[in-house]
C-alpha cells in the first residue's frame, strides 16, 4: 500500500521592486545637505553668539539708557541727540573721513605699484614677498608702539635720520598738523603686505599674450599698465578699494596707542570716540548710538558702491 506524500503549499514570492534612481538621488541629496548643514552649524552658532547677537543688541541699547548692572531705560533718540551735540562728534567724523581719504591716496596706490615691481622681478621673488608681508605678521599694538618710538620728537629714529641729513626735524605724531598723516603712514605700512600679495596674484593670472600683443603694437610700460593691467585687475581693485574704505573708517589702534586722540583732538576718530563713551564715560547708550551711525553710513556706502560698480560693468 503506497503512501501519498502531501506537498507543502507553494509559497508565492512577490518580486521586490528595485528602488527608483530618482528616489535614491533625492535621499542622497538630502543626506549631503544634512551633513553640510551639520558642518556649518558650529560656524553659524559662533556667528550668532559673537557677531549677530552683539550687533542686534547694540542697536537696541542705542535707544536705551544703559549701564552694566542696572535695568535699561528706554529713552528713544536721546542718545543720538546727545552724541550729535558733543563737540568731539564733528572732529571725530572729520578726522575719520580725512584719514580714509589720505589712506586711499597713499595706501591704495603704493601696494599696487609694489605688486607691479615684484611681478617684474626675475630673482629673489620669495625673499621680497616675505619682506613686504612681514609687517602684517607683527601684532598691531606692537607695530604701533614701534612707530611711537620712531616718531618720538626727541630721540626718535625719524628725527635722528633728518639730523644726519641736516634737514629740519618734525613733531610727527605730536604735531596737530602732522599727526593724522603720521598715523596714515603707520596704517599703510602695517596692512600693505596682504594687499600687495592679492594684487600680485591677480597680476600673475593675466595671460602673457596680452602683454606680448601690446608690445608688438609699440606700447610702453605705462601704456601696458593702463590698457592691459588695470582692465584685467579691475574687479580686484574695486573690491580692495571697498574693503580698504570700510577698514580705514574703523581705525582705532593707531590713535589709541600712538596719540591718544591728540594733540588737540587732531586724531580722534569715530571708533576712538565710541571707546571713550563706553569705557571712559560709562555711557554705553551713546557708544551704541555712535556705532549705529557708523554702521548705517558704511552700509549705505557699500550698497551705493556695489550698485555703481554693477551698473558700470553692465554698461561695459
């Protein structure tokens, strides 16, 4: 007698659908974005705590009577009115604008000329680049102290050199007429190295064929600079000009260390006046009001400058 072997029921296997390429790309893109935002989170937190929050807080304090350790009191525009009526207010803005203008005339042309000279050198390029960049590596306060000794009207190196040449000496940073120009020289010397290297990098990116074509057309050195170098580095020149104006409008270290705002308020700048309101007068409301004025001016100038340069590029 044969036994019937029962077969197990057949298991129906459903085919597994292959993931769609579009869905994989979306998930991969989302993962990449989350990873990127994760890396950016630390920087965003630092900016929020140490840059954005203090800026917003300063705008709020500008409309308050604020002293550390006491409750702030809302005073509206009283801080702006009081600062506006301060006799040092006009002198600070005049000195700051004059410093910016002199820095553009002196400190904007010299780095470009030095970059042109370094670009034409055939030997010891690395050495001269280090020499030009060396002042940038010196701490600003140390640099200002060195120049303060250099400008000393008695035993300073500047007047000693003039005496050796039998030339008349100068009061330099101690004279009301020469103090601001002396500070411009210090600021130009201290920050020139970085600007020279940026110009040098821009010059080395210019194709050599353009200079060769200009030479074949009979262009001399000045004509090559005017018709080849300047147009090819126009964007770098405009951006550095904007950054330099913003930086020189915020000059503080040189007046603070070398002259202390003197003589006769000849070197009091807006940022130095902000320091005096905050840490000498204990008037943080007035200091923040001045800061908001400076921020508004620089913001308006930057927007206007970028608008004009963009319009010029579109017209060209």
